C-alpha cells in the first residue's frame, strides 16, 4: 500500500504554488516544498530531477510522476492524480 505522505504534501505544495498563477518555476515548487517538515530530503530530491523552467500545474504533475516512475517508486509512493475542474482543458 502506498505511503501517501509524499503525495498529500506535494498536492498541498502545488495548491499553494499554483493558487494565483498559471505557470511556476521548479525552484518555486522546491522552495514551497522545502518549508514542509513532512517532506524529507529524499522526497525533495524528486524535484531536483525536473529540468529548470516554467511549467503549468498539469505539466508539473506529469514530470513529478515521471520521476517517481523512473525511480520505480510508484508502488511505494503512488502517483499524483490530476483533478480536472469544470472548464479546464
């Protein structure tokens, strides 16, 4: 059964970072994530594997999930689900 601490914390980080903007830099997500006590250095290292740049929330979720899959951690961590809101593409 997946340990959902990482996923829950990352969802909250993404909610905070993307609250008032369409795109965000990886460093902004990392900065917000590093302020969370429940995210370990190993968990934050996932973000270090994402190339620098600006990404939409959907793109960021896809990239984080790709890192999880590349590390073969989807069974232990799970994957971040993308929730669609009405009117979103």
